[in-house]
């Protein structure tokens, strides 16, 4: 934990220094008075906020990946536009940065390669030279296997060490070779042996009480920077989702759920929906005739596709989208990879998510929000509610054009995919905030630019 905090602080200091240096360097070549220091509080603050929204200060983020690189570029361009807007629209005349738009624009563009370079260098160094890190999992063999598989899917670098609750008193040799067991009969020795290389200890919820010696050791590790998480809390902290095994009818009575409980958050969200949906439709309007003509020319069918979807409190509404499939095409309820029902134009519209733009009209009507759980087809909802306990929780808020599940998980084409996406939807429902919405917007832009839709 301390290592994670040190990494975040180091990156924040480097970013602050980079902003100051880049702005002054560009101002020097523009023959402006330097040094510029105090006025740079605005771009520094905007920069830190933008990078924070894409987890750019998290030691858990793979900053060598193409995904992070693209998010970093998008975030900084967005921050540049926001800084220019604040500087020239909302700040009174006389502000130092108002002397040149070029200084602000070029400085932010220069910051993209500069800040990415040392992030990649630090990440590469940590990955190459760092000792193997570990999680210790305390629970049943079945839950440990599930946890290890989840770590694999989420590309975790840490190895998972395993101890059954029974091994507090005697050594256990599980028959499954996929599970590593403690080399010592005493779990306290196990914790001591790996103490310098532990990132976290995960405790599967159970009615079995921990022995005093083990509890004391876990407490000591907690205050030395090695946290102990329940399995549920680990899912929320590391993967930002709610594990379904913890759901029951009383789950909604826990902390959080601001969007469903606090009218002020709902009103703020509604206001932003109205403003941004109106702006989106205005920006899309000039391109609509050309897109509509391309759809019609494909098979002379209608431009729009209407389908009854389930909204907030299970109220039905007609969602409108640009048609991407051939008219009267039958087949699976899910869209498959390389689905033959999708037209050539439709494939482009789905990849860029442009087929979703007409749903902005549903947002203006109050049937949807810009951000929320996906609005599902009535037929699928009826099936899910029969097979998935507590699936109806997601209908406590308005469905969205994009959402936490949509940007974190691929297109759902099976019951298993639906379960995994529900975990992300429930996290959004419980931990909604304007900051989380801003993060979803940035990730949605990345999806649109790089064509990850289906």
C-alpha cells in the first residue's frame, strides 16, 4: 500500500513539474514573459484531474498498454479544450494565459509524449526489476480457484498463494494441483515468510473465527501497509465491481446508492443529460442526411430501428437507434462475431457507436440517461429475471446510452456475459458520482475512436 502511494505521489510531482516546464518552454519560444508560475495553477489542476479520471496515478494501471496510451491522449486533449474554455469564457480579462491560445494548446500537446514517456519508463522498470508480488487467499479451495481465474482474466501480475481455514491448525494437501498450499503448517509462518512481498490478503467471508494469533498478525500487516480485504471488498477496490455471490434482498440497504436515494444527484444528472443530449443532437445533425442515405441505399429499408426496452422501475419505452441489420432478419437474440445480419454500413455504425446517437432523443424525453445500465430488450429481461437473483436491482435507475459495464466489458452474448456485466452495473448503482460519470465519458470516447463496439 505504501508503495502504491509513493508511486502516485511521484507521478503527481512529475506531472506538476512537466506542466510548469512545458508551458514556460512554449512561452519562451513565443517570446512571452517568463517564468509563468501562479497562472499555471489552472492547467496543473485540470491536468491532475484528467489523468486521475483514467487511473493515471494508480500503480495497478498497465501504462505500457495501448489502451492506457489512447486514454491518456484523449484525456489530455479533453483537458486542453476544458482549460481553453475556462480561460477565455469564464475567467475575466487580464489572466496571463489569455495572451496566447497557442501556448496553452501546444503545451498540452507537448505534455502528451512527455508524461507518457516517464510513465512508461517507470512502469517498465517496475515490471522488469520488481520481485514477484503475492496475494494470500484464505478460504475454500473452490473460492480460491474462482479468485485465481478472476485474477487471470484481469491480467493481475501477483501470484495467488492459498491457505484453507483448516490450515490454521493443521497442514492441508488439496487434491487439485492448481492450488498452491502453504509450505508451513502454521499460517502465521506463512504470512511472515512472504511479508515483504505481499500486496494484499484476501479473506473469503465465513462464519469461522480467526485464531487470535492469526488475527493479530493480519492486524500488524494492515498497519504496516499490507491490507486485508474481504473478497467482496477486494472486488470493489481492485476491479470496481460487485461480486454477485454477496447479493441478497437486503443488499440495497448498505451505504452508497446516491443516485437512487438523493434527489439532488438525480436532478444534477438530469440537467447534464438535457444539456449534453441537446448538444450531441446538434453536432450530429449535419452528418445525419449522409448516414441516413447510406443506410437506405444498402437495402432500401428504414433508417431507424425501434424496439421496446425496459426502463427505470420496469417502465417500458420504445428505444430508437439507427438500423444496422438487414430488414426482417431473424436469428439469435444476441449479435454474434461477424454476424451476417449486419450490413456493411451497420458494421461501421456499431463499431463507432454512432448507431446509438438517436437514443439522445430518448434521453431528452426522460426515458434514458446518457450514462447508466444498458437498456435491455423485454424478452431478454424476462429471461434474466427468472435466472439471475436480484437482476431487477439495475432497474432502480434510468438505463444509459453508455455505462460502467459497457466500457469495462465486451458485448454480452451469453448468460455468463450478462452476469459479469451485472457486476459492473451494480457497482455503478452503488458508487455513482460525477467523477465516475466523467471517467465513463472518457472511456466511451476511446471505444468510439477505436471501434470496439459490436
